């Protein structure tokens, strides 16, 4: 079966170019304004690769007689949802639909916000997984804050379509790999077909900085006879780098206030300065509880904030510390024990974090796992209930949409089915925590981009066109 072809996708994108051009960048704002919009405006004034994303066209749609998880912990049985003009309009027991709206009977089905994966390498470790396509780790120095993941992302990666159709993933963060202490900038994408990465970039989403601690950096550089080769070497190089970033920030702040000759520009230090100014969010690969505690102390020393620890296999041991410091944990359901620092994992990790009031979420770090994050949450719920921890299904959906949206700085725009937010929506063909359930329909910004019952609405990248089986979502 054939999916959406380039000509169709291109025509849809070009048709929207004129009407969407005004939305490419946030409006200007005072430097004293600390609102999300103002921070985005300052950041994008320095962004040479701004988003060119334009939503695909949609139609007013109402889904009726459906069980709804709103993404923020609420459940509505036999409910209704209306979205139009790319936004959620109303969700409740009954909604008023405009004349001519598409009406879908959701009897026996579930409606949820689209899944957000905070940790993915799609595009920079794409399929086919061959050496020529491996672009996620710039493993030439422990400090590569100058690289940007978006410059490795291949928009034609078939994994994007699989994540959409099989997994209901509508937004994802693409990170550099974890070979380096400072891996580089991440980028947040809408999971839509586009010819360029800029065409996928989530408008106004903060950049991230990928950092790593533990075994990976010390193994990669220890094998080369270089620092770091130990955990204390990891922290030493981190601290030296942050000290340089502080000095760089002082020079540029002075120049911006007083004028004169500008300091020499350093692309990597620009990213670290963005972290120090609170505009770029730190996403730190880290497994052990003691190392996470060390990183939190280092962040206090140099005046930055860790947004989330990723993988965080031992996060349950320091749930109170994470909560007290406003640090999220992005974890797996039961992927642990594959190396020494991941040895002490438990299936109830995510549930214990939830119970402690810590910001927590599921993540994939895998091109196949991203297609079944709902099932990963189902495993967590099973482990939790076995341990006597009662967490509702509706609450658990926060781990899939709202909490990752918060950690990415985009929860004011997506992550839950609230009026005014982007209509990033999935209709599941059954109970969404069952291994037998799959997305039936997926909308992004109110545009129906996948329909299991319509072979013409199955995402196929340019790379797959003409290949045997292209369009068969498996």
C-alpha cells in the first residue's frame, strides 16, 4: 500500500506557507519580561535555524461516546471532544459541535493526548542502522557543546512514521548520544513529514543541552588514554567547562551592557551561556543516585538547573531530593541490569517517583521502544500494583504526555486535552494499556495524519517510496 507521497505532502505544506508565515517566530518582548513567550523571543533572535513548521490542514472534528484521558489525571467516561482550527475547543460529557463537523463514534475506544517522547535518537541514528547513517555521537572530545542534533537529523528516517502510526507519538526530543560529558544541543520536533528538519521543529520550544555522567564518557575517553577516565575525572572536566562558561557569560554580559569590542565568539560556549541564562534546558544522562546528587550540587555551584535526569535507574532512591530541587526523571519501565551502573533497577521506579510527588515520565531511547511507550507504562502499572501502589490509568497518562511536555517547556501548548492547546490527539482502538491496542487515528494540530482504516493516510518517507512493502505499517 502506498502512503502520503512527497507531492501530496509538499502541496499541503506549500498551501499553508503564506497563511502560516506570520507564526514562524514569537513576537518581540522586553528583556525584562520573563514569560515563556518573551524568553522564546530572545532565544529565537539568536537562532540562525528557526522553525519553519506549518501545520497540515484539518477539519472541525468531534469524537463522541469515547473514554477520555485528558493527560492531566482526569478521566471522562462516555465523553466527547471537539477540536477545530488546530486547537482543542472543548472536552467534557457533552460538547457543542459546529455544523458540518466530522463526527466520529468512539464507542469502545479511548481518546488521549498524543504521546511525547523526551528521549529519542530518531533521525540522527536512523534506519537503516548502518555506519553511514550513524550521526548521533561526535565522540572526538568529552566536551562538544558546539554540535546541534538537528544538523544530524534525517527527516526521511522511516522511524518517524512508525512512531506515529504504531506508537501515537506526536512530539519528540532528539538528543545527541551519550559518549561525551557535553553532547550538544537537542531539538524538539513535531512528528510530521517535512523536507527539512526546520520544517519539523516545534515552534518556540526551548533547546536542550545533552549531558552525560557515569560509565560512557569515562569508557570512551579512558580507552583513548585521555581525561576523563574516572567518575572524578568526569566531574573535574564538567567543572572546568562550567567555569569557562561563567567567564564567557560575564564577558558577553559586560559587552551587551557597555558596548565596545565584542568578545570572540565560541559556538559551544554560546550553548552553555544559554543554559546559565535559563534559556536552554539541561537533560542529563545519569543512572546512579550518588552521581545524580553530585550533579545537582555542581549545578548549584555554577548557577544552572538540571531539568531532567534521563534513564535514572536509581531515581527511586533519591525521589525526595529530586522533588526538592525541581528535577524531573525520565525513566524506562524495566530496562536495567545491562551494565554495572544500571544494575540496581526496579520495575516500580516510575511509580515510586510518582508517589513521592516527583516529576517523572516514561521515555524510549530506542527506535523500537518508541512504538510501544503505552505498553511500557502498562508494565509500570503492573509493577506498582503488585507493590501495593495504587495509581489510576488516567494519572499514568501524565507520564506519556503532560509531564514530558512540562520538562520540555511546552506544556502551555501541548501535552493535554485542554481548550486552546494544540490538537495533538490519538484515538486508540481499545484500552490503551493493552498489548493488543494500537492507534486507530492520530491527529497533529488537528490534522488527521494517520488512519488505520485509510491506506492513503499512512506515513511513508521519501526514502521508502517505491520500496517493496512501503506504506505497510508493521
